């Protein structure tokens, strides 16, 4: 027994230690952040593939393998595209319009001519006669020496320049005068280079081009032998100078490739039948479907993990600096993590669809809108960048996909500044679609990509889908995490809400009072930068507890008997203060959000019911009256909005009792009441500053002066007999 007791005590001690650690600040948030990080990494590195197989080319399939989704048959599509491209190129080669003059051929001819005349210049012999009509072999020059030089010149020209020159032309080059030699060089270079640069030469028209060169040479002033030699040299270097235009060929190739419709493997189609031999095509399809075993890329997984760690870490730093309330509230942090995980999961699933257009359907704006409506717009912009990076990761780093995602998310966040109904989310969806459309068109112009231009409608579809998803998810997330968005508040402010309808019918005076308090609170909240919508809706519900016993409250008595005249002050106080407790019970019954229940709890704070307290003191003879028995249960207002409603509640009731509510008297009474509440310490926990209180007073006076302005007394009209 002693041993069992000791074990039980140790177990209880360990459980208590775990509980103490769990309650420690930051532990739950750290674990939740770690869980979000691990789930994101799992989503990004997982292929979400069905059962896989280990097949090889030439192996017989042991079973029928069915395609779990529709994908492109890349092997067959590429084969058809290759055939189309080859056919288009073959046709293009037969079209002269696809050829351009190759400038390099002219440059090569120029170099060859320079080498030819340089070799000739080195082997030239000084001529003994200027008569070009004399037979070769200058007078006084031994014929063997000239023939030796001619042979050396021809051999060098053949080996070094790849040119062939006949013996007569070679002798002419080596024996003409220096003046004629220079003229020959200039004529040959000018004619050959100009012709090769400016004339389209093919094997079919080469003879015609050479003939035109001969005619141009006839117009020169060269001696006949020199002219003939130049003609021989030019004819030697002139040849076809056309090459295919690479730009035109590339355009033809792209057009031919794009003309091929991708071959698709449809969902449910049998990819490989049992007993069939596995081909390269079938194996490629299995790989694309994720059905073929592959080796794990650990470096890729590590890189993904590092990127996600950086993104989660930067988000955590941002929350700590600018949205600490999200970190400190477990529910808000869990909500943020769930939104991030949902968006990342949708992005990952879409990325598995083998169509390049699906990258423009990533609903990043959906996540941005949810975060803006449920948490914070600045956080939404940061997370939009987060989602854009994820889009880039899962799509292989495509800039266009990430740019559309970023543009759509930021547009959604900036467009949700003032949402008054759920249909406004639809409007924002169209704005997001327009921004995505413009981004896609811009990228189509930048990269000259026809696919983007043809499928730019996907940007508009992205915005519409994001709006639909937001409208669908929003109420569920609001209910699960107890979040009250501006849209939810607007729905709760509808007079047809069951509790407000009941207040209107059973306590009309209180309902009218609540509406005026709501107008005062909204104006004051907006004057100090608080949430005006929350203040107005909170004011509408702050006195709902009065529906239980409406006739005990003066605004519902309509000049009749006052039941408090017949009961004791303590009982009257109990009835008056109980409207707070009964309001909380009604809030639970009608499932009002906690943020509105706070207005019911806090709109009186722990204020003293002064009228009945003083009445009790006056009638007390033995000094048994306790002040605490005449106070509201509290707590004091914990936010600016609840404090403003408390002030508006007091001010409206007081101003309504004024006999002559002039602007001056209204302002004096408003400031007196605010000062009284401040001195009583009822505003100590509300974070309202003295500057805020001054702005609140001004807003109250402006609204009340409009309500209780002086009116003209209309004369009685005569009655016709």
C-alpha cells in the first residue's frame, strides 16, 4: 500500500509539473508555432501521391494502373511537337525569304584576298617591260626563276588561303608593275566584298552574279591581262552567301510547337494494362502522375524547411512587435495558423495539376481577406508576401505566378477598408480579379508570352474564387474561434435580430434609448480612433437585460405609476442592478459573441445607484445601510469602446431630463458627467486619455445638439366648417 501511495503521489506530482509548465507564458504559443511550422513543411515537401510502383522500361506490368487525375502526356506531346517543328523547318529551308546575307562570308573573302595579294607581293619580280601584251617572262629574267616563284605562290595560296589560281594569273600577279598590282588589289577587294555584302547569292544565281562582276570590270581602266586576272580571283572567292535567319526560324519553331494541342491522359484512363510491356512513354506518364518510385531529394526538403522557418520566424517577430495580442491569445494564434495552413494546402494541391495556367488561380487573396477581416490588415499584407513565396516554391520559382499572387493579396487587403455587408467581399473579389488581369497582361507584354495574353481571364476568375471562398469560410471561422468581424457586427445590428426585436417590442423606451446611445458612442469612438461600429452595436445590446422587467425602468413607464414607489430602496436597487446579470444570461441564450457581452457587463462598472442609496440613507434609522449593497457588480470598462458606451449611457439619460436643452447647457452637463465618472475611478481600466475624453465630450455635444435642437412652434391652422 505504501508503495502504491508513493507511485500515485509521484504521478500526481509529475502531472502537476506538466500543468505548471503548460500554464507558463509562451509555452503554448511556442508549441503552437512549432506545430504550424511542421505542418507547413509537411505540406510543401509532400507530393500527396497515391500508391507508387517500381517499374522499369521493358518490364511487364503486373497489374492495370489507372490515372488518378488528368495530366498531360508530355512524352507524346513532345514527340508531336518535335515532328511539327522538323516539318516546319524543312519547309522553311525551301523558302528564300527565310534566308539573309551572311556578313561573315564577305569578311572571310576580304581576308583571303588580303592573304593572296600579300603572298604575291612577297614573291613578285621587278618587271623589265611595261608592255602587258608581251609574252610572259620579262626580258632579262631567267624563265626557271619565274616558274619556281609561280609554283611556290600557287602552293602557298592553296595551303594557307584555300584558293586556286591558274598559272597565267599567277604570272601576271608576280610580274605586273607595282602601280597595276595595287590597282588590281583594290579592284578585287572592292568588287568581291561589295558583291558578297549586298547581293543575295545562291548556287543557282552565282553564274549571273559573276557575269555582272565581269561587266563591271570591263568598265575599269586595268590592262587586259590584269583585268582577266582580277576576274579569275574574284570568281574564286565569290560563292553562296545566304544563311537561314535564326530569328525567323525560332518564330517558326515556336509557332509549330504551339500549334500542337497537348495530348492528355484522362482521369480513370488505364495507363498501363496488366501484361503490357512498359515503354519510355508509359514510364514518363507514371512519373508525372507520381505513381513511380523516386529517390527523395533531401537537399530540396532541407531548403524548403529553411525557407518556411524564415517565413514563420519573421511572422513571429512581426506579431511580437506589432500584434502582440495575437500571440498572447491562443485562439487568435490558432486561427492565424489555420488560415495559413488552409491557404498553403490549397496552393500545394493546385500546383499538382499539370497545366501552366493553374499557377494563376492560386487564391492568395482568399487568405489575405480572411486575415484582414478576422485579425489585422497589416498582418494580412505580411502574410500575402508569405503566400507569394510559397507559390514561387511550389511552381518552380515562376515570377509571374508569385507576382499575380502578391498583387491580388495586397489589392484584397487594401480594398477591405470599410466593409458594410457580405456583398462587399464580392466587390473586392472583382477588384482583385481586375488587378490580377492587369498583372498578367503586363507580364505578357514584358515577356511576349501569348499564353498569358490568351489566358488572362484566369486572373479575374482567381478574384471571384477568392471572394467565394472567403464568404464560405468566414462564418465558420467566426463561430469556431469566437471572432466577431465587422460583417458579423453589422448582421447583429440588424433590428430584425431576435433579441433586438424582442427589446423593441417589450421595452420600446429602452430600445430608443439604446439607439441614441449607439449614435453617441459611434461618433465618439470614431473621434478618438476606436472601433465605431463595435461601439454602436455594443450600445444596441447593452441594456437587453431590461426586457425581463421593463416597467421598472423609467424610459418604459410612459407616464404611468412607478412601481419603485411601493417597494424598498434595497429591493429597487436589486431589480435595477439585476438587468446586468439578466442581460448576460440573455446574451448566452441568444449566443451573442463575448465582445458584445462585455458591453452588458461593463456599461455600469461598479457604479453606485445613487438615487436609491440616498433614499435608503434618508430612511435609515440604525445606520445599517451598506454602500456596497447599492453598487453594480462590475467590472469596470476594460476597453475604450465599453467606456464610451458607459459615458454615452449616462449622458443620454441626463440630457433627456433637461427642461431646456440648449447647446451650452448640454455641453456643461456632458463635461460634468464625464468628469464625475473620471473622479469616481470608473475609467481607470479603459485606456482612455484626457485628450480622448475631451474629444469624446465634443462628439457627444455635437450629436446631442442635433437631437435636442430648438424647434419652431407652428400656429394652429383654421378648421373649415
